[in-house]
């Protein structure tokens, strides 16, 4: 039986190199979506966003925002195609980006599944 938990995760771009990153439970930014913390309550989401804005002011990241996601069997899956593409890399070349490196999470970019 698959266990699914829905909430919001936070993403941004790292200023040092422009990489898409996700905020983690340990308070760091990771390129791996599966490392992202999932806020399952509105208060937790607001706190997460506040922390992201602090890191943006500290010039660690830019473009911080929350996105809808779910944790299924220990893996984070973005619920919208935009974040899935940001997670994986180019959709026309599966041999490039995080998907080619095995860092794109456990779910494909296309809707469904």
C-alpha cells in the first residue's frame, strides 16, 4: 500500500551557480527534491516561506517560492508540471540534467503517475 502525504515544499535558485534547489529539514538547500522538507500545515508552510525569504535576503538563493507536492513512499513529487521540469532538467533530452544524473526524484515529468 502506497503512503501519500500532501503539503508544500520550497524551491529557489542558488545564486552561486543558478542551480534549482530545494529547502531541506536540516535548513540547507539541496539539488535533490527528495531531500526537501514537506510542510503539511499552513503554519509550517508560512514558517518555511519566511526562512526562504531570510536566505534570499542573505543572498544565498533567489526566486524563493512554495509549491504543492506530495511525499509518496519516501519520495517527493511536485504536483505541477513546472516544478517537475525544474526538478528533472530538459524534457526533450533525457540524457541531460538531473534526470540523467539520477538526481531528479522518483517521478517522471509528465502528468499522471
